[in-house]
């Protein structure tokens, strides 16, 4: 498990990217020099919680409460691993 | 009309390219501005641009590039950047760095500018100077420091062509020395001024292969420290590029006089009226105008594109290149080896291999040359 996905890490959106809600696309997007990544709904919901103050455990608990779900920890960890590899988040 | 014939509604114009001016202190022989730029009508006013920004953002645009010419020659650039930032655009400035003082950099930062793409000032007139790291290097070093001091990412761009491609190692080293995080080595594409100078600018296959090999060596050497993008010249390919990611699909260009285009060279196409932002709102331009709808989707295609298994992949290539080389904007892009006009591309590459441009002088982009070309009929 990497630093970004340790349950007590506090991931935040990398300075290389800007996370923003786009009404016209009905999606969260990541903006960077001359480019954009359109996030699907679950990716957007995870990324918007990566504010540098919440731990991974808190993000998982928050998502489970918001969507009335349970057992999301593995999916969140998997996504954060990908997000870190893409340099979307840093810790 | 059956449901199958209904073209899907296009998505929003995600990318707005604001070409603020054709004025430029440089004279690049590969400039993509139209060759008759000097006869263009008056530039849009500050208020016109502010309205265009608001309309485009309301229509869903999210990336905004301020370009030109040299956008820094407009003294309202800071006002436009501030409004774009306030509206929620990601703002990009595409500049040679000429005219970027510490004061203007600070003002642009305060206005919310997100990113500067700094191009190397290689107009080929000053090729030796450029390669010898003297004046160019001093300017770029000063501007690179301003970019770093203001916390912007360092993105550099260099147009590559026959006359500088053999020095690609020095170009990469210069970018590394300046602290670039991204370097785009963009081979010239043959439109506008570059088409006039094609014999002089098109590299040979050997030159291209060597440059790609050296670029790969530098990628290995520097890893994540600098990300290097290498854009190949399409004349050396067998399949065309998916130009602008599709006609009227993502990109909206507004030229200095307010003409709205699906790409920055589309104005050359015959029989198409492109709307002007002085007369039509951005949403109507994007969804309703004939100019933007003409080459959307694939119903306009002829053979070989119409029946080609790759037609969704490249959408038949570039409409301007089809017009310039095959004389028909609805033809297959002659870069494709299935095009009946592909021989013209093969011939251009053969001329490059034979050194056809060695004795001819370059035509440099400047207003006098532009007026002369316009008077001669384009």
C-alpha cells in the first residue's frame, strides 16, 4: 500500500490540477495546462473529498454514509492508487 | 427522417481559442496565421471579447487559450484573463515571451492566469542566434524565471522543421536548462506560411527518424523530470490525423476580427460562410451555423472515406489539407494512402529528400509579404 492510500493519509488534489464541477458536462473535471480529464461519478465523489484534511478512512466513511453503501474501502483505495499514479493527488 | 439519420447533438465547445491579434514581433516562416492576415478587418474591442468569453462559458467552454499573433501586444490582456478566470475558465497564455515584463507577469498572476506556454523564438531568420543560446536564451531565461517565480508550470513549445531538427538535442538541453516540466516538439504542419515554405521546411525521413531516436534517449535520461511530446509531421504518415479531434466537436477559434472557426485555418475553405461573433451569439454559432455543421459527423464523406473501416478513427483527416492538396474539402485527406491524391504528398516528401528547397529563399511572415500575397490572390 502506497503513502497515498494508507488509511491515515490525507490526500489532496495535486497542484498540477484544478478540480471543478462543470454543469455543461454534468461532471467533475480535472483541468491542467491545455487539457481536461472528465471524471465519472464515483471518481468525482472521491476526488472532491480529497481536500488534504480528511483521512482516507474518513473519506470512505463519508462516501458510505452519503450513498447508503458499505464496503467501499477497497474501491476507494484502488482509485486513489490510480489517481496517485496519474499525479492527480498528492499527500 | 428516420432516427438513424438524425445526427447526435454535438457536445459543448470545450476549448475556446481566442486569437486576440495578428500583430506579432516575430516573423516565423512556419506561422499558421493566414497568409493574408494583413488584410484582416479591425480587431475585436475589449467589450466584444468580454462578451465572447461570457457567451462561450455559458455554452460550456472550460479551457481558454489566449493566442495570436503575440497576445501580449494587447494591453487589455490582463482584463480579459481576469474575466475568464472569474467565469471559471482554465486560462492559458500562448506566447513567445516577448513583452512579458515582471510587472505584466505579476498582473497576469493577480488576474488568475493558470498557465503560460512559452514558445522558443525560432523564427529561422535568427536560427544561428537561436541555436547559439545567445539572445534567445537570455530572453527565455528571463521569462522562464518569471514563470517559476509566479508558480506557473513550465511548459515549452518548439516548432520543429528541416532547419532545426538536426539540433534537437540542443533544443531539449536548452529546455532542461530552463527548468521546463513539459516540452512539446511540434513538427511543423503544412498550412499557411509553412505551406509556402514547404520545400525548405519539410524534413527528410532520415532526419525525422534520428530526431525521434534522440528524443527517446532524452526521455530515458531525464524520466519524470521533463515530459517530452513529439508531434510527427503528417506528411510522413500513411493515415491522416483526426484533425481538431473532429470538426465542430471540441474546438472553437475566434480570430482577431471576430470570425468564428472550427479550427484556426478553416477560413480558407471555399463556399462556407463562417459567422462573426459581432453578429451571432456563441451558442448559435456552435449549434446552428452552417459553417460549424458542414463537416460534423460523417454524412458529408465521399469514397474512400465513406466506406472506410477507419472513418470514425480519423474522420477523413483534415478538411483544409484536403482542399489545399486535392482541391475538394470533402475529399479524403491526401496524407491517407487510400486517397487518389496521395501522390501529391509522396511527391512533396520526395522533393524534401532531394533537397528541392535548398536554393529557394524562405518567405517570412510579415505584413508587407502578407499584403503582397493577398494582392496576388492568396
